C-alpha cells in the first residue's frame, strides 16, 4: 500500500520545482491529491503550477482532492480554463457545485462553449440523482461498424473517455440500440458486425432523475461497469460509472449513519466542519427531540400524585422507558436497512407488524423476568428495601416491561413505514426519535400497570 | 429496467420445458436468479434441469440467487459437480460457506482436484478479508510478451476469467511485476512489449488478511476494477473485483446499521430470518443494556429521599436523561462514521474531545434555555403548578441540561475511541449503548445540581 509521502513532499517543496514535478508525476493521482490536501491552498496552487498539465488534470479529476475548489480560487482564470475543460464532465459539475457564485462567474466566461453546455446540463440535476453524477464522455459508435473499426476508434479516442469498457451502439437518430463490453469486443473476429456481438437484450438504462441508490442497486445487481442515462427520446445523455457509484454509496452511508444518530447529515468531513455550522446541524434535531420529550414532563405531571404516594415507583422510570427505547431502536434499524435493500416495501408493513408483535412480547418477557428477579433478589439479600409491597412492585415492573418493549418494537418497526409513506427518508427514524416517541407511551403504560396492580395497596 | 417476470415464469412452468428454457436463456442471469428465488427449492431444481448448462452456471454464479444452497440440496452430486466446477472461485467459496457439513461432504468427492484445491485455499479465510472474497480466475501473462500476443491470449481465455480488464504481468518466478489495463492494451501498437505499457509503479496489492473494508477503500480511492491478493513471496493468489467490493460494502453497511441500532448483525434478510434466531440476536444486547440500565434504579435509590421531599424533581427525569442520550448518540454516530472513512484515527481523540466539549456546552445551553422557558411559561400561564420554588426548579433543570448534554457529547464521542482501542468494532457504540452510559451519570448530575441549588429550600 502506498503511504502519503507528506514529509518527502514538503522537503521537495523547499527544493527544485522540476525535481518536485518529476516525483509527483510518478505518483498516482489519488496520492498526489492526498499530498496536496495536506498543504494550504496557496502552497497547493504553487505546486500545481510546476506540474505537467496532464498530471494536473488527473489530480483535479480525482474526487479525493478535497480542497480543489479552494485551490482554484488561487489560480487565474486563463490557467484554470484548460484544466477544467480537460476534466471529466462529472468532476467539472462536482467542482462547480463546490465553488461560490462569485468564483463560478469568474471562471465560466473563460470556458469553451462545449464545456459550458455540458456543465449546464449536469448542474440542472441534484448530485443525488443519475443526471447529477453522470459524465458525458462515453464511447459510442454507429450500428453499422464492425469490431475492427470499433477497436481502431477506441484506440484513438480512449484517452478522452471516462471508460471504454462499455461501448454504446447508436442508430442513425443517435438512439441507443445495443451495449457491448470491451471484453466481448476483443474476443470476437475483427470482421464481426458490432450489433451481432453479445446477447441482444433491451439495454439496462436509467433516466436523469433515477436516484443514485437505484443506480447503485442496478450496477451492483447486474455487475455493470457503467449504466447509460437516457432522455425521453432514447438518446444517451451520459453514463454513470461504477466508481461514481462507489463514491455515492459511501456518501449515502455517511448520511444514513448521521441521520440514524439523530441529526442532519453533515455534508463535510467532521474535522473540517466549522463550529457553528456543526452546532446548527445538531441543534435542530436535538431541539425537536427535546420538545417532543417535554411531553414526558407533562405525562409525569399527571402521575405526580401516584409518585408522591409511591416514590418507589419513580426508581424504575429510567429503566423502563429506556428498555422501550432500546427495543424500538433495534426494530427501527432493522426495518430501515431492510427497506434500503428493498427486502421490505411499503405494502409489507402488515407482515412486519405481525413479526414484531410476538418478538416484542418475547423480548419484553425476557427483560421482565430479569427485572422481577433483580427486585426480589435485592429485597431478599437486604441490599435495598422496596417496602412491604415489594412483590407487587416487582410484578408491576415485570408487566410494564412486557408492555413497553412490545410497544417499542411495534412503534420502532412501523415508524420507517410512516416516514416513507409521508415522503420522508426512513433513515430519519433515528434511535433518539424512536426513544422520544416511546418514552411518553412508556410512562403511561408503566403507571397504568401500576394503578391496576397496586390499587388498594400503595395507590 | 427489468422487472422480475414471476407470473410469466409460473405460467411457463406449466407449459413446455423447452419454451421455458428459451425464455430464461434470454433473460439476464440476475433476473433468472430473482425469478428462481420466488420458487420453492424443488421447483427451482426442476427449472435448472431444463436450462442450458451455460445459463445454469451464470445463474449459480450470481450472488443474487439467494436460495442456491437449498437448490443444490435437490440436485444429485454428478449433475452438481460440473456446475460448481464452472462457477467462479469466489462464488464456489460463498456457496460452500452456505452448505451444511453433510452437503459439503456429499459434493466434495465429485469435484475435480483443481476446484477442490481452489476451494480449500479460499475457505481458509473469513469472508471479511480479501482472501475470502477473492477469485482465482484472473488473467496473467509472462513479462516477455507483446501487446498482440496478450490480446490473442485474452480472446482465447477471456470466457474463463472473472475479468480481463486488469492484466497481471509475471516474471519467471511467477511474481507480480506490473499491472496493465485492457484499456491501455488496446490503445498501444501491437508490437509494444507489455512491460512498457502504462506507467511503471509498484502495483497496488493487498494480502489475504487485508480486511474487506480496506480493499474497498483502495479500490474506491484508486478507481480500480480489481486488486491482486499477494502471498508473502509476491505471487498472486487471486484478485478481488469491484463487484465483490460493492457486495462487501453493502453487507458492511447492513452490519453497521444493525449494530448502531443496538443489536448483533443479522447475517440474513430480515424477512427470511427465523423467529428464534432473531430473538437471540436481539435479546443479547437488549439484556446487556438492561443490566447496565439497572444502575439507574440503584442511583435513583440513593436519591429516594430527595424525590420524596421534592416530587417535582421526578417530573423532569426522563427529559433530562434522554437529552444526554440524544446528544451522545449524535456525537457517537459522527465519530463512528469519521473513523470508518479514516477522517479520524485513534490519536485524534484529544482533538475530537476539544471540539465536543464546547459543542456540548453550546447545545446544552440551547436546551437549557428552552427548558427554563417551558417551566416558567407553564407556571405563569397557570398550566401547571411547580410550587413556590418554581424558579429554582427551572434553574436546576437548565443547569442540569448543560451538564448532561456536555457529558453526553463527550462520552458519546469518546466511546468509539475506547472501543477501537480495546479491539472492538467502534460501530458497536450504538445510540442505546451511549444512552445507557449517559443515563446513570445524567441522574447523578441532575440530583447534584438540584442539591446545590435547592439546599435549604426544597431539599
């Protein structure tokens, strides 16, 4: 494995620029990007100036180069334009999304018209859909060519294409009729007409609005290296390649994990994020959860009389409501993931509910038995005195646990369905969200059970 | 997009087997696998019998075919052996991991010795490391060949290789000296010696023990289509391809989401999992969390005197401890993800702590202000009577929130570091785990603040 050679790079920076350029030229673009990420934008811009043009392009084409928009700030428009023009379409769009409005206005006029056109096409779409992550540099050939002609063409234009492993065959109206792979192409006789290569099936395609998760699912399911994005007329607008999909999957997972933790997705590395932007991303959900959780204070208010009569009941409140939250959190994360994998769809809610009901009862019973044992054991061993009615206290805790855990499992498993039905991301059904939902109900269940069991004794 | 053609398939099943075979032969292997997944193993085995051999192999080679091990149960060893032998090495290993010991013993003797050898190599490794997900069918050529020889060889053996897009060049001792891509190969003159193609760098390689996350990271970082797995002597044992990595990433995310929900990873689709195995996976963590949470009952026991003197304090217990849990859950999910992306390493713990301390104070202050406002508002509007000392109660709640949220953010962000340091998966630092940790401390903070503020009045 290659390590980032930061010390070496800094050493070289102090030395001969030509020597530095030579060393960097031999490194892989992702490693040069890594090294430049460690430098200030000014220093990185200075390094860029001495590097050969094709190395610069490959480095700026690498999404690993996190600070590239800051580095572009330091480069004049005339130097920047040819670099941007030589970048691949999806990376141009990525770069422009990172630039400020002012920067965009500074750089746009220097770009040639074809780059401006491709950029305006891609920037129409969100980076969460196929249209926003596609690249316009794909290899396409007319349907009347043969294998040898196609190979010769690829050898000539290959450098300018994002990939030549998928070759798109067009009819005279430039509509997609067939897709072959370079693998299939090199395995046939050179005279073979390209339309006869491979199995003729309706090609797997997406629309510009297909979500990046769905693109990822198609690429993963059919083991594709790229999938074409078609307009309504069947013309290829661009392709989404497997490496874009991997990047999209990594971002998607990051967002999901952050949402599951009960906050907005950060969109930036944790360490790079400013203090106030981070507080903003976290405070929103935290306040919403806090306002929801305030209902527990209201609920507790209703039971203040019971608590003052039987303070022993208060001792188990955190234990009981947290068990509901925990079982809910398990159920919700199971369903969120099953939904993401399409193992479970909206209409399966009833099947899920009828699985979670017995699961909740079983899990609640297990916790109930442990809870009862704990109370009776502490009483018997004299570690704590739960009063004359300790058996009733134990029974109340045990029964409440069954109720609360069952409710938690059901509520936790149903919440993602409700969110998706309402058009929200099911991953927003975070553990804290579920816990807040379950806490109020948990209190009501607990005090209701207590009232039934202890009426005439403690209450 | 292709839909699973289940009704059509069932209709065809009743009809002519030859017609069925023809229809299925035209479908993509992943779609045939989808269709077979809907059938009972017996019915699927019956369909397999009438399908052409090469279609059968491609379907069994597809990890989308979930029930393949059950279908193999229904096929006699002599029919099964050629299918298994023709499957790719990684899928053979996957299949054998799913088979029972008895089934393995039934099928193994019928396999040829090269398949048995490759299987025993791959099964030595866990499917969580490169050695367990690699395939042994890669394209390698001697270093003294030229481009034309290599292309001719690939055209001949391409069908039997997992991929021919990466070509591994070996010296006379069969050690890896260079890697070229098919793209580079088709773009050079046919007389070019293959060692002169592309940039000569130390190839990116992994060992059989490299974790699948690290393999995924390398493939994603360097936009590779495959990465070679080398033994200690520098010989290529196999390659891990990008589609294996995508599958591994999906599995990894599933495990992480389930762990974050506070449970063991399921290893099976939610809907396919048996009731008791699911209870087992969920009960373990639920009981562990319950036992931890029991400490809240102990802590509450210490404050029973305070609660009976000031029942009003009990009303805010769920609100306060849940706020600590929520802020902890946010912090822990941020750090888990930053660790998974290598944005944060073990030695960054101090930088993280010094970010989380002010964040926690700020977030706690926001919630504290809301909490104080809520109590004073309800009191002023006459919606609830918090007694004579309601200002002190409000102050206690506000100060406790600052303390609890700060502690939650710090504890939540440090837990993944502690877990990783102890050799556990940081993703086990689930929201429920953090909440349990924070709840006991939250109670202690709350009652300590109350004691300081209310001594001489309510307490």
